[in-house]
C-alpha cells in the first residue's frame, strides 16, 4: 500500500502540510471528528487561523469546560488539520468539506493520515483487512512498533492503538465496540479528489495516481477511482486529462500544489 513515491518524497511533502517523524497526535487523541465538524461549522471557509483559535478559546464552540481544555483542543486540532489556509492540505480539506457532508468522515481521516505519522503507521493493517474480518490488535501494534522502534513506551503504544482504532471507527472503516470488524467505505467524487490531491503531494504521478494507498484507504479500485475522478471533473472540483491509462490532474480549485 504505497503512500509516497519514495522516501525523499515524504520529506518533500512537508511543504504541502504533511508531517513526518515518529510523534503524532494519536498518542493522546483520535481524529476528533465531532470537534472538527463543529469547528468548521462555525468558522467560514475564508477565515484565517486566528478565527479558529477564537471560535474554540473565546466562543467555546466545542463546549469545553475550562480554558485549558479549550486551548488543548485547538492545539490538537491544529496538529491534525493545520487550520491554516496557507497549508495546502487544509486548503483542500476546507474547500471540499462543505460540498458533501457524507464525505466528511473520510475527508477528515485522509487529512489526519497526512498530518499524523502515528495514524499513518496503522493504515496498512486496517485497510488490508477483508470486509467482515476482526481487527487484529497484534498486527496494528507490530506496524506501530516497526514505525517508531523503541521511541514509545508500551503504555503509550497501547494508547495510540486505542485511539487509532477509534479514529478508523469514526471514519467508517471499523464497527463494533469490544470486537471491531472491518467494513468497506464508499468513495465519493469528493473523497477521491482529496485522495488524488494528497497522492500528488506525496510525489505520485501518472498511473500511480489511481493505484496507491490513498485510494486504497477509500476502498476504491483503480477503475472506480477513475470513474469518480471523472465525476469530480464534471462537478468542477478537478482539472483532469486522460491519455490512455495516464492521468493528468490539476488542483487549482483545491488550492493548488507546487511541483
């Protein structure tokens, strides 16, 4: 399940808003789907970063009981989503967010995968589970340990595992409480557009744009992804040209990408 064109592409993706390394928000939080939904519901799309801070800390749009919990919430949301239109990942997310509410769980997950290396480390064992299969915590733990080596204690690693399982449940990939089972999610033109946006930022080009880990997260085959990308073009979300099996995509409407 390929997420980056090569190791150097992961570092290059940082200028588009990706975060790399062995630390991440999932050591303490999930993707915070309810919170990001509430916040984007009260702050207009063109607002600057200060407006998001004010909405949480001053206006208490997340209904947190103390100033300290409000500040911690905006810090964690900023780690996950940037909340800054200068960040391409957030620009793409913010543009698509209001276009299709049912796509929001997968949009949030995709953005968080780009921004949180710990969540990203759990993607392969989750996505590769067949529908109906039970989540194997040992495989997720092994993937995390491979990613972070000995830099996290067992207690922190266990917390990351729990938070990641909750995030994949919020996104619709898992269901159940005690025993979590894999379920397929339904890709949309909006989620495919964002996955292509992230794929391009991660250095993937041409045929790789329709067959990579970002599309796999959406349970979208290359043929399904192509059809949904064409629908995204029809909706005016993407600039798209096809030449045989080669796909050329432009992202001006999503805020543009360098390179």
